[in-house]
């Protein structure tokens, strides 16, 4: 079990889809009491599993578990004045308000930073957006496929030159950006311990993608390296090669002079290790059109596992190009508890990805099933001082679910 570093911290989680909920999930894993606030209809991501061919029943499924395990849930109609008063009461006794609702909508709900910080100066107001707070796209919808991948060049520039763009990898940018927001909240909580004051923490999918692409962004401003690239434009020792069995291997060698002769020995190309055309990285790059085809022929003589054994023995940085589906059998992932097995409420057993931070030698998080819609409404309201009669009345009038 992970150490409960955030035990005693209370988080109000008004998020939907993947990025915001994933940030709150990490805080919950670290011990925070995270209360997910949903509309009476529920977070739309309860019902999005079918986009990826994953079953869900009654708004619960494996996708829902990934982002919302270890939370409690309450459903409120925040468009009503009484609904607003409920969340205000919750915020009065909380430490963090985390949301990815667009600021324009938050202002209508009176849950924007200016309003909340004035009412509750102790609150850490944490916001995840598509494009950031200002600029021409500030109010635009910003899914990770758009703001993280398409807008920053990933889909078109990471594809092989002269081919179709990549198919958007759904959720990749969401979980990446959510992790950074969780870290920002943790830093703000540390500062709050000293001052008692809240802070405004913001992160955007667009900004996160630019940061993640730092090296490619710098390279794109130069003349030597331009994206998109083809395999033929790339270093022979930083390239992919197809093997006899149809599998692919990636070499990732930056130290040309250290490893070139070693690779030549493995591939039985010893004569090239003394060839002046490949004596340095600069010369190897200059003559890559000669070297790459020769290496391609050699890789086709053995199966991938045979090459892997040889490269591993000689400590050459490499990897087989694995498939996502293969992770459930990956010994490295299993031994480090990067994935762990659960039984969902209705849809059977799944391996879950674990948030990557490990604390005090603990690995797999405690996994309490992601909540049903409004599952903890009564207990949360009672904690905020509502009586059973008041709760019953709020339900009758459809203020809460």
C-alpha cells in the first residue's frame, strides 16, 4: 500500500473526462479524501468506454476505475442556488478545489478563482484547461487529441514522413497533464502548511504538450533536424529495424564512438568498424544512406528475441517494439507493480495502470472501487451538517441525486 502522505487533506473534485479526474485520483491514492462532484446525469466519461470497445454497465467500467478509484461521489444540480450552497459548505471545510470545467462556465456557477478565493482564502484552486487562461483559444473545448496532440504538431510531425498522420492516442495527454497538476497541488499544500493561505494552480493540455516536446521544439527551429522524419533521415544507431520474424527492434545509441564497433561485432559487420566513413557520429550521419540498408539486411537474418539476447549481453541500449496489449504479460511492469489486477463492479477482471510515484517502498495503491453516481451523497451532506430530513427534501426537489 502507498503511504498516506495526504491523509487529512480534503479535495473537492469537480472534473470530467480524463485529465482532471486523473489528477484527483493521484491525490486520492496519496491519502486525500477526494469527493467527486457530478451533475445529476453524471460525468460523461462514465459512458465513454464504448469508444475504445470496453464494456460499461450502469456508468461503471474499467475506464471509470482508472480515473476515479479511491474517491467518494456526490451528485448535485449546481445550477440551483441550493446546489451552490451545498458545494460552498463543502469548500469551507476542504483544502483543494480541483476542476477542469471551462472558466466561462465556472463564472456562471460562481466557482471561478476570484469568487472562491474571496470566500475561502484557504482554498487551493486548481484548474486544468485545454489552452490556458488567456489568448484567442482560452474558451475553446480542449480535449487532449486536439490541444495536446494536434495543435502542437505531434500527430503530423511524429508520423513517418510522407505518410498519413498518427491516429490520436486518446487519453495519453490527459493522464500526463493530470500528473503534473497533482504535483502542483502537492507543492501548494506544502506552502499552505507554512502560511495557511490557498493558491491558484493552473495547467493546460496545450502547455504540457509544448513542455513535453521541448527537445523536438528546439530542433524544429534549427536547420539540421526537421520533423516529420523518415527512418532514412535518422541516425543508423537511433533507428528501428525489422527482424526475420516480422518484429521490430529500436536501437537508441547516442555514444557513437563507444558503441559502433560493438554493434558491428553483434551484426557481424566487423569490417565496417574500421571504415573511415563511419568513424564518428558526424561521418556516420553523413553516410547513413549507405549504412542503414546494410544493417537492415543483417537484422532480417535473425528473430527479434535472438537479437535482444545479443544486445542485452553487450549492454547496448535497445528494445523490441512492444504492443500495448502485451503489457499484461510484461514481467517488468508486473514486478514493479506498474500494473495490478482488480475485479470491477460489473465488467469482470482488468489490469489497472498504477500512478507512477512510489512512496516508502510501497507500490500498488489501495484500490477502492470508483463510486457509483451519487453513491456517497447522504454521508457527505451529513458531514457538512445536513439532517436526514433536509437531505430527503433536497432529493425530492431534485437538487441532489
